[in-house]
């Protein structure tokens, strides 16, 4: 089985994002970038499938600037076999990403596309679902567990009421949730080996996909700062403040 794992280059989750002074977007200058954490989980799950003998090849795909090549190298160091970088300096929206991935799927013919449920920069949570619709493939979203059984995939999904387990045929789309696994750290020998693994350089034009943004960002603002809390002497004073100042009771 061949698996495609899309990976996105985002601001490192440990970094506090800063808004540009003109409020046109997030300031990316001199900011540490890394692989989207949900995509890292997807890469780890694909590697575990390969170690279990269910997967033969893992292809890491990234759509973004030249620097996204390092994100692919991270996936290769973890255990992916080869990479594809679709180079563009445009901000690529989920629908355009899904169209590019559809074209790649048409060329590579994988049986599974395993990707993070969302990216931590735009929080769209759309690409997996859009790709499933474009391909007309079954999908298992928000996966916290994935098993192979009788040639099918059993996907345990995290839903509002608890957990839901579904069974889907392959080829399929699966999006990884936070509790699917704990990604491994790439060892130094594997990091060195990753430098020799192939990365195909492509462009959106190679797949005949227009990545021109269809949405206009009007303004980006930081959330309001939380006010400091106050201490109360007793329960009666707490109730009074909740009623008269907070207006919640």
C-alpha cells in the first residue's frame, strides 16, 4: 500500500504569533517554523503502518515556499521514503491544496491519504474533507485510532459525544487528531539519510491548478488581553460581584 502524507510549514507551536503593525496578517519575519503538529502525527501513523507491514511506501507532500523543503526533510528523517514539493510563494487556500493533492493522487495512485485534521495557522479543517469530495473517496476524520481489518480501515473518531468507530474501504482519506499517537524524534543517522532521499520539485502549473486566493483578509487582530482577577473575602461577596458586576447570575 502506498500512502501520501501532506505536511505544512507553519509557525512553531511554541512561538507566540505576532500580528503585523498594519494588521494585514501574522508577522513571519525571524520566526521559527516547523511542521504542523497534526501533520507530524499523520507522518508518525504512516510510519507505524509501514513498520507493521501494511504500507510499502510513504510520500510526503508539501505546498509552499522553497523553505517547505525542510519540512519534507523532517518527514523523511522520521521515516518517509520520498517527497514532493509544490513550490509557490502564494498563500494557498484549502480548496487549491485539495485540487493539487487530487492531481498528485491521480499520478501516484495511493490507497490512503493521511493528513492532519487542520493546520494550526489558519485552523481551517477543510482540506481532508474537500479532497475526499473531489476524489469521491470515503473519509475518516478526527481519527484517534486507525486499524486494518479484512482489507478495510477501522477508524475511531473523536466526536462531541465521545468516540465513534467506522469501517471504510480503501482508497480512503483519513485525518489525524491529537490523540492518534505521539510522534517520534528523528535520530541523527536518519537525519543524515534524509538528505539523500529524493524530493521532486513541482509547481501548481504542473498540475494545472490556479492558486490565486479567493478570499480577502480584511484585518488580523490579536485577542483582547485578559484582565487580572480579584480576590473576594467570602462567598457572599463573590455572589454579589457575579450578580452586579459580571451579570452572570
